[in-house]
C-alpha cells in the first residue's frame, strides 16, 4: 500500500520530461501550454506506474504466499 504511490511518484518525476520530448519529437500534437502538458503527462505516467506496481506486488505476494492445505 505504501510502495505503489512511491513508484508512481518516482516514475512521474523521472519520466515526464523524456516522455514529453519523445511525444514532441515524433510529431504528436500537444497543447500550446507546456505547463498543462507537463502536468497531464506526469499524472498519466504516475497513475500507470501505480497500476503496474500494484500488479507486480500482487504477483509477488501470490507467488511467495504459503499454500494452505485444503
């Protein structure tokens, strides 16, 4: 529960500028306001990273969880 937001914040902080530069370099349209595009991209990157972290941690927990007799 604590690791997912940390992963999202780190991904948003480190990946926002490279992703925006890539989007602009391939010619995709972006809003004229750079601040709006930066904030929107940071939000989307952070949310995606949180989802990915949740999925990975769930897989790890299921793999190492002791099996119950039944």
